[in-house]
């Protein structure tokens, strides 16, 4: 019995000593982990303005100013570089070509166009490269004059567009972009003084734009 009491007393002394030593130890300092910084995300509605230059894809390459506005929506899954979007735009234009022959001058003018396009992009944080394509509509005006009398007609036509561009998130809510579009007019049907005239053409546009993200 004496040995058991001594063993029990020894355990009690060890326990007290350990508790005292633990009480004397300084409190452990914990360093708070820095907050995670979320990367740039392209998801959301946006609208903006653009301006640039357009030209008809012929030997003479007649061209002129284009400008207008766009509205669209982007979607990007968290952590994914893939950006999907839909964009519509409407443009005023001053692209014309004049051909003279046989005493008659004929002028073909594109004075408005627009597109509704899908976009697919690959983003590196605030920088994105994308391809785009979809529906295009164009307003074409044709006029002819012999110096004495003139006739003209204008019509809307529908075609398609393909292109691509670069976009950069310059600020949290503002992005800037540079874009190229190839546009096919589709069938253009006009009437000059009772004479039906039909055809189609291709033209190209390069433009820069500024978007605000809502």
C-alpha cells in the first residue's frame, strides 16, 4: 500500500509541475492570413460608344468614317478564362464609291449598318482576346446622274459578319477595345427609275470603343 501511495503522490507532483510550467509559457501569437484578392471578372451588362473607319472590299477601296454605340452582356465562370457574350450595335457610316462612265456617274453609299453577334473570348485577368460573328444589316443607297437629271433609291439588306478584337479592363467599370469586322451585305434590291438593280458587296470595319460595365 505504501508504494501505491508514493506512486500516486509522484503523479500528482508531476501534474502540478506541468500545469505551472504551462501557465508560465507566453501566449502563442497567431498571424492572420492576408485576405484573398479576387481576380478581374468580365461578367455583366455593358454599353458604350465606338468610332473608326470602314471600306468596301473592291480594287479602289473606297472608305469613310463609321461611328455608333453598342450594348452587350458577358458571362465568365469564376476561375475560368473563358468569356461568353452577346453584343448588338448600330452604326452611322459615310462609306461611298463613285464610278463614272458613258457620261453617267453612279455612287454607291453605305450610310448605316448594325450587327447582332455572339462573342467568345479568352481572358488573362483584365486583358481579353475574342472572336465574334453573327447577323448584320446594312442600309445601301444608290444614285446615278448625267449632270442634268438624277435618280436614287435606298434599301435595307441582311447578311452576316465575322471578326475579332482585343479588350482591356482599364478601370473597374470601364473597358477599351479595338475590333475588326468583315461584313457581307446580303442581297441588295433597288429600283432606279423603274429599272431593278440588285447585287451584294463586302466591306470591312476597324474601330475602337469604350464600354461602361453596370
